[in-house]
C-alpha cells in the first residue's frame, strides 16, 4: 500500500514538473484554401532566462510560410520580448523550416510567457480540405544566461484546412444579395433590398 502511494506521489510530481517546464507552443488553428493568416509561436520560460534558441518546424502539406517582397520568409520576433536579438528563418531542401534567434551581445530574452514569434502562414489554393493535420516543432535547443545548452520536448499542433468561399459567396457560404435566402438571385431580391434601403 505504501509503495503504491509513493508511486502515485512520484507520478504527481512528475506531471506537475512537466506542466511547469519551459516550452515552445503554437495553438491549433484553421485556415481556408488560399488564405494567408498570422499565428503565434509562444515561448513559456518560467524556469530560466534564455539568450538564444533554435528549432525546426514542419507544416502540413498545402501550408507554407510565404516570402515578403524582399524574399525573406515572413516571421518576426515580438518586439516586447527581445533585446538586440536577430531571427533567421530558412526553408530546408526537404521542406522543413529552421528558426534561429540570437543576440550578438548575449542579451537575455525578456518576459516569461507569451508570443515570441509572429508567423505568417498561407494555404495553397488547391490545398485539400482536412481536419486535424499535424505540424511539429522539434529539435528545440536553447542557451540560458550561463550559456548552458537546454533542450525542449517536441511539440505537436493541429491545423484544419477548410473550403474557400466561392466567388459571389459570403464567408459563411451564403449567396451575396440573396435577400430571401432561396439560393438564387431574382427581381424579388432586388425589391426586398430596395424596400430595406427606403426605410433607412
């Protein structure tokens, strides 16, 4: 009985320690075919202060990080959490993305939680509709203020790709101008619209 209680206590402490451990995270998100949106990569670092980090990311098929007008991948550090830090992002030949953040003067990152990178992602126009696609943050390495190397566990996030709104359709799938919502545009819709405008 005592052994069982001790094991339960050890497991409890292990779970709490894991929950409190520093980590990178990215929230699950949904994106429409052809859509470009911004998502946040968060660094929760209540355990230590860090001066640099690197990690790799894979995105589901059909999702990519687009380039800006200068040809740079669209990712930037959150200004409130950096202190003379630089971010380099590159796409590897196998499709993985590599992120490297460093400070030439070995300054510590600021804050202990929240967004560290604002990341732009884009779904291809022909991306297949799907739910629960997996993305991964992995091979996460950091340097703390004593320049000791630290590693984080891999982190899996999920992406839903939904159908793009068809031309002439609202984002929710309704036909624009279809005042009586019968699925077709007729003179009745025009009359209803004029009636609404005349009462304004």
